[in-house]
C-alpha cells in the first residue's frame, strides 16, 4: 500500500467515526484523493475503508514530521463540516497515540 493511499484511508476513518460523512467532509476527502493522485482502485478502497489496519501500520512508519502533518490533516478533515464530534475527537486521540505523537 502506498503512503498516499494509507493517508487517505486514515483520514477517511476519522471522517466516518461519528457514523456519517457530511458533504463538506466528502468534498475534503475527494480533494485529498485527487491531490495525492490516488488511482481509481485506491479511491474505491478508501471509500470502502478497505485496509484501515494496514494503512495505520504504513503511516506509523513515516518520519515524525509526516506523521504530525497527517494528524493535522485528519483534524482539518474532521472539522471540514464546522464541528468536531465526540467520536471524531476520540478517533483523533487514538490516531495520535497510534502515531506516537
């Protein structure tokens, strides 16, 4: 799994943490997948949340600065709809721990 796909999978898992994804969050994720040049197959896996555990392992091995940038990106994504749910907050905290930040 490429780091770009792993990044999008991790962000997507934060976005669905509260059981729904708003149009603003969907737009954020779509723009991220386009910016990171995901293939159609990678996009499908991200949308289906296929491989989240593997994605977490991939991003855990990134340099510290990249892991910090991912955490900030996930926070921006979760706040894309103007609010941060309790579930999104908890998922971000778990991500921070998983990334050893």
